[in-house]
C-alpha cells in the first residue's frame, strides 16, 4: 500500500505542475484536458475536466469541437493501425484463392 500512496503523491505533484499558470491559460488547459480524457477513455477525467473547462469560461461549442478533434485523432490512429493489416489479410486471401 505504501507504494500506491507514494505513486499517488507523485502523480499529484506532477499533475499540479502541469496545471499551474504558465504559457497556456486555464481555459485552454482544461479544453485540452477534455480532449485528452476522451482519447484516454477516462470518464471520471472527462467529468472533472468538463466542469473545470466550463468554470474557466469554455463554451459548449469549444468543448464539443475539442471532443470532435479527439475523436478524429482516436479514429485516425485505429485506421492507421488496422487498415494495413486488413489490406494484407485481404491480399493473402486473394493470393490463396487464386485468380477468379
């Protein structure tokens, strides 16, 4: 249990530094966090950061657009990963069957 507590403390330190005031404003950081939550498939993260984004002044449209971008990236990564495999399998199957 000690290790889990230590890891949790380290995560808290890291996370708090990522969200401290710096180059990006709070609203932008929370919109990014909403998108990252979608890509990470983390529903508790999405709920937390959605509420914080709204509180920071993000509009529904800004949040929706960031989610659409996240979904596009996620779908694109699946396409890039699986389409070549499907294409190769189809070619192998066609070669095994021979010309029609």
